[in-house]
């Protein structure tokens, strides 16, 4: 794209280094949703695909984010191995819930925006700045949310300036709220939050935090039909990521499967209510 096409940035212009804003000005026909109104495009949509549930919790020196893999369309399981946790950059992650299509697009746009900012400015955006950018993208989805295509993600990362893990929750209109311990979103979020509340401790070791995240998703799946638990037969397990001073990384399926087997073993040893 030729720089000659770009207008000179104006003082205090918050869109001056935004990739999507630049694309919208220079080539609106290439922008997702460009041309036509949201109402015209989505007035008579069939059941769309929804994805849930996401959990995040801090531990000593980092944060864990995990998501189940089930996606539903109405009362139908449309996908059993959907990805719901995405790296936003090297030190942050976004977990999506709600309408799957807009949510996945939002995660990709956020990653592109952060990469664009770093290339233009020569330094990464602060973690709080990244959280604010995501809030701006959620607000941009409000017209679609008014028609039922709601996106409510979680954002978490490691703050390199303060050397702390941080978690941010959002509402449907882009409100941003920082959570110090743990957060959940999605239809199984309430049940997952209860599970986290019962098990969370300050300064958890990383391995324990991972186990608690997996158990929270399991407990949510036990109560919420839209949340998928570990599928041992098909080999489908929650997607679990860690973010700390060393950056973003994901646990491989073999590691998660081993932890799931340990949790199953522990739960089988626990007496059922009414038994001795």
C-alpha cells in the first residue's frame, strides 16, 4: 500500500496508527463488512455458531487461560474441537465466547492491530493499552450484538512494565474491568467461576493453577450443555495456555490428557454423596 495514499496524521488522532482505520479510509471495499448496513446483511440469519466457556486465573508469576472446545448452533453440537484461546501477541492472549464468527475475526483483528502498532512505533503496546484496544473492537461490534451476534471475550497477559499477570473482563458494550484473581465468560461461566472460587489460592504454583482451570471447565460442562468436557474417546481436550515473563505458550494435548487422567483418578476416589 502506497504511503502517498495515506492522509497526514492529525494531532491527538487515536486512529493514526490503527491498521483497520487505515484500511477503512484507503480501501473500504476490502474491510470486513464494508458496504451495506449490518441490519441489511443479518436480518434473517439462521442459528449461528456459539462458543463457550473460557476461564483465566493468575498464579505466582503468570496467568493461565483455558477454554473448552465445543461449539453449538441452537441445540446442535456443531463442532467438537473449536479453538477458543488465541495468542494476541507474545505476552497476551484472548479467549472468545459468544458468536463464533465475529469472535474469531475480533481475535485476528486484535493480533493484527498489535503487530501493526509495534511495527509503526518500534515498541509493543502496554498491556493496558492492548486491553483498551480490545474494548474498542468490542464496541465496534455493538450493531451486530444488538441483533444477537454477541461477543464477550476474556483478555489476559503478563505486564512487562509492572512484572505482573493481569486479567481483563468485558461486557457487550466494551466495558473493561480488571480482575486480580480469576475470571470467566460464556454460558458455563457462572459454574466455572464457582469452581474457581472454591479452589483458588493466592500465589498458586503453575501446575496447580493449570489443574484448577481444567477442573473449572469440567465442572462447567457438568452443568452447561453448551460447554464440552474432556472427550477421552475422541482425544479432544481443553486448550490451555500459560503467559509469564517468558511469554505465551500452549500445553500440548498429551500434557493436558495426562492431567485429565489424574483428575479422573482423583474424582473416582472421592466418595459420592450418600456413600461411605
